[in-house]
């Protein structure tokens, strides 16, 4: 069974993520040990909270370089919510540099009449990469669950895997490039659609591990 390291840096909803991965058929391993990250078949970086504390905690635990090394090695990687945002170069939420793995910035939603901030609740994805394996077996315009006030703006539009509209603004809901995948929404809170997305990720991990 595929072992998926769930990065513990005091900023993630680890229990829900682990339960989701277990239901998807994987063995989750909660860890902040760089050696265990290197040994795992894949890595999930969850996150709930603010940008600066997140990158501070990652760096204080010596996790920045192991994460970069794992992604560079081709290991399957999935970022969730704040775990997507800290992959970028900087954020309007803070002053510290992000990990800089994905070129681009994190921006705050613009206030508009009738638009709630944070964006909280269910919304529909528009899939920009319909052939991406992460989206296999999903319904058309699937509903997923969001909780956030900031969104990522990648420099390279080709990494856009899905978008969503909130108020009058369309923003990045997911990115994907080779082994790196990351989503703004919470698959572990997105019912059957979220479980299918996690199952698709686990299937990719198994294919790589047992090929």
C-alpha cells in the first residue's frame, strides 16, 4: 500500500486529511522528519491559517529543502489550501517570501457589492485540464468546498488546472504540472467529489510506485 507523508508543521487539518487518504486506499504518515519525507511514496502538504506563520513553521522545522527536493525528484505531491499558497513566491497576506516553487503571487479578493470575504462554502470547478488524471471520474462542473480570503495567481497560465468564480471574480482553484498538484479547496471536506480526487491522486502514486 502506498505510504503518503502528510507534512506536520502545526498549520494543517491533519486528521481530516488522513481520514480522506485512508478512505482513498493509502497509508498516511504524519511527519515533520525529512528522512521520512524522502522515504514516502508521495507527499501531501495541507494547511489552515496564515501565510507567514506557515512558512516560518516549515523553515523552523527544516522542511523547506526536503519539500523542494521531493518535488524536483518527481515524487507525487499534493498541496491543499494554504499548502497551495505557500508554494508561491509571496503573498499579500504577509511579508515573508514563500517557497518559490511555483512562480507567481498570492492575492486578496477585491471587495465587491454582494461578495462575501472569506469565500466560504461550496462552489463549482471549471476544469482547465480536463485530461488531468486528478479529475478522472468527476461529474461536469463538480462542487467542492472552499474556506479562504486569498487566492494564487501563477505567472504561467499553463499550470492552471481548474478555476472557480466567486462574486464577479474568476480565480485559480487548482494547479498541476507534472508531479506537482495543488488545490485551493478542501478535498477532505468535499464529500464524494473530494474523495474521488484523493483517490485519483492515490492511484497516480500507486502507478508510479508499482510500475
